[in-house]
C-alpha cells in the first residue's frame, strides 16, 4: 500500500516514515499543506495521513478541498488537539478517522489496517476478484477453480492489488508507474510492460480466468467474464 504523510514536525515525520516502512508500507512525505493537497489530488494513494497544523494550508482544508474534487482516498487526521469540536471539524471536513497526539504506534497501525481493509474490501487479509484471491500477508495468488497458488513478487502483488482496487476501470501506464514506483522513481514505462508480463504469467500459472487486458493506447484493466 502507498501512503501519503503530510506532517511538518521533522522528528515526528521521520519516526512515522521509518515505522511505516518497517511495516512494508510505501510512504511519500510532504511538510506543507499546498504540496500535500497536490499529492492527494494525484489519486495514487491508498490512505492519506494529515496533520492538522500545517504551513500553507491546514489538514482540515486539505481534506475539504480533496473531497470537493471527488478524491475518495481514506484520510486519517493527526492532531495535538483533543477537543470534541476539533474532532467534529475534522470528520465534517471529510476525514475518515481521527487520532490525537501523542498516540501509541499500535493504535496508529490498527487504524491504518482498518482503513486499508475498507479501501480494498479485504476480508481477513484476502483480496478477491473473479476467480482469484490475493493474500496480503504472504503475497500469495491463488485460483479458486484450479486450486493452484503461487507467490508473487512485491511489484507483481502491488499491480494486482491496484487493479483489484480499481476493478472496472482502465488504468493508464502513467498511473501504474507512479503508483508502483513513485513520483521520484527513475523507472520508465517499459518497467510497467515488463512487470505486467510477469504478472500475467503468474495468472496463467494458476490457471485463472481473470485476465489483465491491454487497452491499446490507453492502459490496462482487470477482467473476468464470470464477474
């Protein structure tokens, strides 16, 4: 999963980035509201973690503007304020959850897992589409019909995770490149083609009817005739 962290307190941001990366999350960090809003509007993040007090634009404003622009990314609001009115303001602005500083890391991770399950419609750590299942803990791909399974690489897993989360939509090569490799990556679009080929071979290996279809000149979509 790719997370967006918008936090201007350097020590807090560094500690959170280290913690989240140890938990196998991909994290992009910004320290001001203007760049934070631009990042969330890219619509490549699975969850956004927003501090309330930020230079340029506060977390409430970021959430409100993102929702007005039809961004549905789950938002977890972080703040040092504990008053009920502030919590209400955050939720009314479009935040999905609210965590008051200081907080226990276990609680933060539990909130993120809950938001992640909501985003991907995961049940007991398993993502499903058509006749395939992805196990989020082991990166295993399995086919219900054939009973076959195979272990995916991290990139292959993230490709299928992203396609399942956006089932019914065509994802462009640019969206996939940014989502999987990030804004600052030097990867080229041919990396998308290479890993898409690897992922298709894994689907074929488990004898899945679910396929990754290329839409010429546009991108890719996940499709299963039985869905």
